C-alpha cells in the first residue's frame, strides 16, 4: 500500500494506481484475523480517499470506482478471513483427535522392558494426520518381551483401521500364546477374518529371552538391522521369504529363526519407509552405512540422529510413513 501511494504521487493522477490499494486488505485476509483485515481495509479506504483528493478525483467516476474497489475487496477479505479462521479451528480439532487416536493406536512404548532399553520413532507421510499405516508395539509377556513392527499396504483411514486390528490382536496374543509361532498364527486368523478388501500387512515379530537370544518371525517385512558392539552392522534375514499377513489361511507360515545379542548390542526394527526413502538423485537411504549413528550412549538420541539423517537424505517431507523401534541390551 505504501508503494502504491508513492508511485501514485510520483506518476500523477493520469496513471490510475488507486484501485491497487485493495491489495492491502486482500493480503491481510490471508495471514491475519478479522480485526487486522478490517483495520487494513479501513486504512486502505482512508489512503484512497486522501489520494483521490490529492489527485483531484473526488466526485469523479474514477474516484468512486477506486473507493468502491477498495471497499469491495475489504468486505470480501473480511469474509475470507472469517472462513479461514473457522477452517483453522476445525483443523485444530482434527489434529487433537488425531493425537488422541495416535495415543490409543500407537501407545507410548516402555523405555525399558526386562533387560532391554527401547526407543521409538514414527513419522507419518500425511503430515496433518500424524498417524498412518505403520504400526509397532512392545509387550512384556510371561514368555519374554515380545515386539511387532509392521506396515499396512496402502495409506489413509483404511490403513489406520487395519493397523488397529493387527495391534489389538497382537496385544492379546502376546500375553496369551506360549510361543511366537502361535502369536503369528493368531494374527493371521484375526487379519484374514477382519479384512474386507484386498489388503495385506508386512510385519516382523521378535521375542527376547533371558539368555539374550532373540527369536524372529518375518511376514514379508524388511529384515531387522543388528548393530554389534564393535560397530559392525548386518541384516538379520530370514531363512526363507514368507508372505505378509492377510494373504490367506492356507499359505505356509514363516519359519522362526534366531540370533543372540551381547550386552550393549542392539537391533533396529523398521518399515520400508526408511530403506525406500530416496534422495533427489533417486538413491535409497543407506541404512547399514548409517548404523554408526545408533552408537550414541542414549538410544533415544541415537534414533533421533538417525531420523534427522533420514529427513536430510530425502531433502524434504517423507513420501511414506517411517517407523523405527530400537532394542538395546543393557550393559552389565
């Protein structure tokens, strides 16, 4: 508005810059509230009146047109500001509901369970939703600490609904079933019973024991990353590939396999949103080469460093949900 006034005074009344004063209330409605928009609109009208008087346009068609333009845009700006504020309030309510849903669906995992220290990170590809189709849970059962990390095929509310089915079944089965294979079978039955569309869930299940051994079951999910005490890292790959959950009752279940972890060693379970994240040159995130970031003394800090490095690699928002759950055996 100041620029318009200066240009109009410099160029004289023959150019006709007065209607451009309406840009002030127009932009004010995009960033400010109704009071600010009204004040800017009133200021624009006063400036337009003064310039019309200075240019000798009061009482002429051009003068009236300029005043009506500023007044009309100011009124429209007030309406736009009111609508925007109402939508912002609705969005704030949706965010609050999403946060509650996240606390119910993805409950905070314990920082410690048995002989484990645990850290978790979750980034949703739908920024405003804050939750998506990735899932994780830690259950301290009578048979040991049992963990699941999974990824529902697809996105949106349907994926969240499927994730809720899987987590509810796991939370019950992890306490009741005698071994991890029975937990897997119960999950398969639950998912196939509740699936109404062609949808599947990749998942990896882990069970830790007092002797520091770990039993794994992999339903078509990315293999966990094992970080040894000397800093070396490798993937704990299953002996053979198994189908995801939800592909049918008559398929061969995954074969359990195991590994052992010494004090201070750790295992990272994650979803494909991590390993399939691409940089601007279309290169995948090199998770194994970034395993040194997890060697922080505090596992939360290590996982946070890895998450920041992932976002830096992509150079912007992630294109897929990314969940990471880090299990570290306590030293001593």
